[in-house]
C-alpha cells in the first residue's frame, strides 16, 4: 500500500490546535491596505478557527495532522 500524502497547499494554510480544531489566517491583509478601514485590518490580523462544516474536507487534505 502506498503512503497517504498530505496536501502541501493545505499544510501551509492550516495548523492543528491541541483540541483537534484547525486554525487559519485570513486573506486580504497583505496589500492595498489604504482603502480598508482600521477595524477591518485589525480583524484580518486575528487567526480564525475553521467551521465545522469544512472540517471533513480539511481532515481529508491533512491526514497526518
């Protein structure tokens, strides 16, 4: 049997927490920041926890954690 491969694109975007959830950073925070409000930029800095509806897909992409 071949080994199960990790999706490298997903591995760079998601990190697993100690409780088994997945954390990710929001997009749109790197450039063209002048037109975005202070509040919006501040919210983009915060890491988010993946929604339960997407958990099955992320687990499939990251089988080894």
